[in-house]
C-alpha cells in the first residue's frame, strides 16, 4: 500500500516560487555586478582623463612657445639666408608636430568621454531591466531619464576625424545620420537600432512612435519593431515597411564645425514630444549653439488657443526630417483622451483638425486630410503689430479729417458772417443816397423860392428905403439864407 503525500502540490509550488525568487536574486546580483564594474571603469577613465588634460596643456604650451619664436624670428638677410631659412623650416616642422600631437591628445580624451557616456548608458539599461523585472511597467520619469541618457551618450561629429594629418584633404562633409543628414537610400537598419516608426494602434490612432528594431525580414524591406515604452516581454510588435521608418541620428553635429548638418530655423520637423514616446509635427525655433545644446521646437497643439505649444528643448537625437505619411496627430496623448471624454456631447463648435470642417472631432473623421500652412508665432506677432499700426494710422487719419472738417466749417461760418455784414453795409449806403437826393431836391426848391422872395424883398426894400433908413442895417446874407416862411413872418 502506497502512501500518498498530500503536500506534494504545496511543495512543488514552493519549489517553483523559490526557484523564481532565486532567479530574481541572481539577476539582481548580476545587475549589481554590472553596475559596480561600470562604475569602476568610469572612475578609471576619469583619472586617465585628468592625466590626458595635463598632457594636452603641456602640448599646448609647447606649441604656443614655438609659434611665438617663429613670429619673433627676423626676416633672413642675404648673408645668412640659407641658415635662417633652414632654422625656420625646422621650427615650423616642430610646431606642426606639436599641433598634431595636441589634436591626438584631444581625440583620445574625446574617445574616453564617449566610453564614459556609453558606460553610463549601460548602467541605465541595467537598472531599467532590473526595475522591469520587479515591476510590470517603466514609469514615465524612468523613461524620460533613459531617453535623456541616450541623447547624452550620442557621439558628436567634429569633422576631419579621418584626415590622418593629411594636409591635402579638406573638410570632410558629415556622414549620413549625422544631425539633420538623412540616411542613405540603401541604408539597412540593424537589430537594436532606435527608429521613428509610423504605426496604427488598436484604437485606430496613427502616430510616429519611438521604437527599437527587433528583427529584419529576409528581403530587408520590412521590419519588426517594438515600442520602447512597452511592457517587458509583453510589447506589441509591429510589422511595417521600410518607407514607414525613419532612422534616428547616430551622431550629434557640432554647430561650430558642421553647421550644415543642423536644421535651419523655421524648418518643419518631426520631434519627440516631452514626457511621451511619440513624434509630432513641429517647427524649429532656434538651433543648438554648442554640441550639447538642444533644439527649441514649437509643436502643433490644438489644446492651446494659438494652435501651437510653447518652446520645448529636444535633443538632436530625437529631431528628424518631416515625412508625410497621410496622417495627423495631435500632441500629446492626454488632450486626445480628454477629447474622447467629450465626444458624447455633440457640439457645433467642434472642428476637425484633419479635414478642417466643423461638426465632428478629429478621431471621428474619415475624410481626406487637408494641410494648411500655418504661420509661426513670430509671423503672427508681426502680423498683429502691422494690424495695430494700420489701425493707429486709420485713427490718426480719421482725427485729422475731423479736425480739417471742423476748420472748414469754421471758415465757412466766418465767410458767411462776413458776406452778411457787407450786404448790410450796402443796404445802408443805398438808403443814405436816396435821403441825400431827396434833401438836394428840397434844397433846390427852397433856393428857387428864396430867389423869388429876394426879388420881391429887393423891390420892397427899394421902396421903403426912402421912408426909413433903419431898415438898411439888416444884412443881405441873412436874408439870402432865411426860409420863405420866416421872411413872410418878418
């Protein structure tokens, strides 16, 4: 009779849990070992960098002294021309050798700096994998830190790196995938490369996502990619064609030596929106000034009143040329989720950002997308300033016209008053003329009567002169000017 073990199932589950815990412990130990080893390597490289910096300073001082001695050297005369020319050649050769040594030291230091950055990336990846093993999903902050480390560890292209002290070679143009330089037409991505892939999610959204190449098909025209923000071992694989892939830059362009490898301002690009893993359409507002600087990007965002977001700093690694793939996306994802919450309420003010027509939301649209060239913030500001100036000029013009009209009215009133006064004066003159004519006629009649009376008076006076002598004393002038009535009374 066999004896059954009732605790066999419990013991097996206990063994499985203990085995999983042992695996987790071993993985954590391996992660700790990797991190500690990389930290030791970083410390060693930093010590070597200090020695290299001292050597580069010594090389710089030596080459500077040689160049100063060459500048202070006198012009060779005819007597010792050969000797001075030979010494000058020797000094120049020594100076060039010192310069090449200094360049080699700088390159060695830059290589060690790149190694330090790569070790930092390995530490970040190891810590991410360890966190993924203990957690189901990477936090948003952890993803942002990882992306910043990736952008920081990207090499900088300074130019003339393959010159090998050959003076006949001029400046070498930046290679493909250096800054804004696109990939070659026959470029093939490798497993592990970071790319921007145009995919369609399960809910129908079409976006450019930050992804990693998982596998390559045999014809090398299709790739299997996985979202970098996906859960570990649960990421959704997308099978997309080559034309829906944009390889990310593998070098950062130095603005001082390779300005042609940067996107100029006002260029439409695809850039990684902050705190997300999606690329959206934006406009370059300003370019980096040194190798470690970032672009300033203004994104199209319908959640703002102006239709554009504020300026965001985006590293060179996550800024690529804009590629039209018959899609439209509104950054970031949060406004899209908020927009879906409001879909139940029909609004006449809703305007689709795809077909640019009102009455429905963007994700509901099934029509063909329309593109509209939208001005930048600077252009909108300039337009606003011009409009204000135009309005001010119009107001000034209206004020001037009003003042002119008032002055004309005043002048018209003054002129009317003047004409009225002149007309009144003319009427007074006419009345005085008529009165003067009547007075003259009356005076003439009176003069005639006076003459007749004078004649009669003269006859009477002649007759009476003989009677009395007292009447002779009356003046003749008075009798001439007296009226006939007065004379009759007398």
